[in-house]
C-alpha cells in the first residue's frame, strides 16, 4: 500500500483537472468559443458555488448586523438577529469586527462551541481546549505540526484512509509528514476493517514513525458513517499502538442513511471510561465549510483537544499566533452554527425551514444521483449514508482503456478531462487500488450533489449525454 502515495513528480489527475479548469475559465472570459458557457465545478464540496443559498440568519447576524451596525437601530433585521449582533459586537475589542481577536479565538465563541459539544455529546467540554481556526484544514495542519515536534520530522507518519479527502495529502506534505495509507474497501461498505488497519501499520513499522491516525467520520468521500462499535475498536487500536487520533468530523450534520447516526469520537472515548478516557489523545475538528452551512468562504472552524498536555496546548496556541486571529466574520458565523435560533425566537421558524430544505434536498439528490448512475452502463453506485459527495465506480471497456493508454493517460483522467472539455463539468477522480497498492483498472468519480435539484438535473443531463457519446465511441 505504501507505494501508492509516492510522489511521481507528476501532478495528480485531480491537480491536472484543476489546472485545466482554470485555463478554460480564463479562455471563457476571453471570449474563446466552447460548447458551454461556464464551468460547473462539483468536485470540491463548495455548495454555495453550485447554487445553494446561504442560511438567512447567518447572513443577517454576521454580515448585516455586525458589519453594518447602523442596521441595529432599524427594524430591517429581525429582533433576535439584532440582539445577537449587538452581543457579538460587545465581545469584540472596540465593539468592532475590524479589531483583532485572540489567536485561539474569541473567548465568547470558544464558550459557545464548548457548550455545543457538551450538549451534543452529554460529556463536558473545556473552553480552554477549544481552538478556533480559519477552517478545519488549518486545524489539521496545526495538529500535524504539533505531532512532528520531537521526532525526526521526515519520518513522522500519519495513517490515512484510502480513499482520502482530496485535500489531505497536500496538508501532510506541507508539514513534512508521511502519509501511511490504510485501505477502505467498497466491498466492505467502506467501513474500517481492523485486520486491514493492523496489517497496514505492521508494514510501516521500522520504516517510519507512525505517530497518528487520521479518521474522516462521516467519511469523505465515501459517505460511510462509523458505528459506535467501530469507533471503540479504533480507539482501542490507537491506545494499543500509542497513536494520536486526528478525527475530522466536518460532515456530522449531513447524516441521512437509514439507521445511521453520528456519534463523536469524544463521546465514545468518554463512555469507554479509564484507562482510554484519560489517556488516548484526540483532536476533533469541525468547520463552517462542509455540510449544511457550507460557508467555505467565511473561513472558520475549530478543534477540540482531549487528553493533550497543557504544554502542548500552549504550543498549539503559539502556532496559531502566526495567524494573528481567525477572521471575526467567520468566528461569528461559527457562533451561529454552534448556537442557532431556538424555538420561540423570531428567526427560528425560517432557520428550521431552510435547514430542513437543505437536508431534504441532499437526501433527494443523493437517491436521484445514485439511481441515475446505476442506469448508466459501466457505473456502479451503492447507497450513501452521509456527506455531500456521491462516489460512483466506473469500469471502462478494454477498448476505452487501450485508447487512453495510447494517449499516455490514465483512463480516469482521460474520461474526466473529456467531460471537462466537452461539457464544462469538473468532477473529482481517483483510481481504485487493492491492499497491495495495485491498480484495479476502475475509477471512482467524486461529485458534490448538494445543489438545487434543477441545477443537479442540468449536470446529470450533461453527464448522460457525455457518457452515451463515450459508450458509442468505445
Ligand atoms: C477532509 C476535509 N475536511 C475539511 C475540509 C474543509 O476544510 P475547511 O474547513 O478548511 O474549509 C475539507 C475541504 O476540502 C476536507 O476535504
């Protein structure tokens, strides 16, 4: 498995598609003729970019009320949005969102996040252990930097799932950590198989210093939701192998699979009791960007550190000092995410309606898209339990494989590259591998489906037309 993460010196298929999309975008602005008017980018999970509207209350409090305090004297905004904005401004230095805040976040926001976690898990959360960051990727980077201290940096290894969130290898690379892949198998419905995990770790020992295990739950891009039992097994594994648990829980509010439920690692760890609850080191990250809120551009998230030494937390703070502070607008939005309008508040009804619309749209679009792919020859798409991505598998005909090979391209890149050139649709792509790291001649596409249903239909129409052309040709 270790072979698949080696740098080949070539940009990955994802990176090549991104670069090409940028060129096409520029060409479109220069008036170059294309078979489409704009690029539809559905690989990144940025739901606002594909037409989802922001939640009204977030914008009323964050952007209208706090950025333009004059509005607080009028009744242009609902009473509770004005009250919230007022209170938030009182917690900003000088009463302005233009002021700096503490490196690890506004204390007011940290307290709200701690309360959100305590209520979610029914386990106390300590405000001093909450760090507000400019997104979860920044939080993950800080944790990785902490882990890289005190060891030979180049040898610090992090167990990561395959498939992984597409941004993860770049993050590891940026801090000099070595990705140590463990395979998730579609045949096993993407759950973590402990024997696979043990085998993977054994193969890396002696070569690297496995320091941490990264978990994405609910899984990106697989959409798998871990059961309590599975989480317990991973915690036991981390304890036994002395691994730091780095848990990415950014899709926690997007679980829709029947019988599935999001349970946090922190909760399970606390429930397991000593020695685990007092010893296993854990960082849990969450963010505004993913899931229902989808405010990627406001750039805020948090991490909670559990069982981490005080001196290490001071060091985390020192690392965050480099950012001066996370943008206040993002922190305010995070506060709203952690403490949305309550029943009885003037804005509650609309907020609830908007959130439910998104949840229903997500569920509807997932079923619709899975059904769609399962009718296309060559595709296979099992049901998804959570997240905003659908992850169908595509197997090519021998003729198509030979054709791509003749062009010197991986078949997945060839297919997605043509989709981009001919329809202006950018999707994510990765090759299927087995436990030994060997390629299996089939690919997974990654598509964000949380978008207005008519926009989704437009995308599916393009995909169908394109796939039929390919089928005819090959
Ligand atoms: C695994 C994973 N976590 C989190 C994020 C969101 O990052 P951020 O919160 O920094 O926007 C992404 C975005 O691509 C991701 O792939």
